[in-house]
């Protein structure tokens, strides 16, 4: 499954909508996706959302779409 993770780059500042970024990753569940990001980045996670169907097609057409892989 593909997940979209909305995040802020740091946990030290209050979140601002304008600074929200997204990454995409493959994981077995939303919980697993959150754990992967928490273990491998300093990001403040706002939302983990499963994407599929037409929404996934739409996101894949974005120039920013790239699956992130953590070791």
C-alpha cells in the first residue's frame, strides 16, 4: 500500500500550514508507515493517509511524487 505522509521538518517550532510537506512511501499499514518515518527522520508527522485508486493516479502525475525508501 502507498501512504502519503504530511509533515513539518522540525518538532521544535509550532506547525504552520504553509510549511507542511509530503512524502510518499510503501508500507503494510498506516501504523507501520508512521513508525518508519518516526525512526528515520526528525519530522513532526501531521497525517498519514493511504492513497489508492484515482487519488493515487492524481498524486503520481505530480512532479513531486517519489516513493521514499528507508534502509
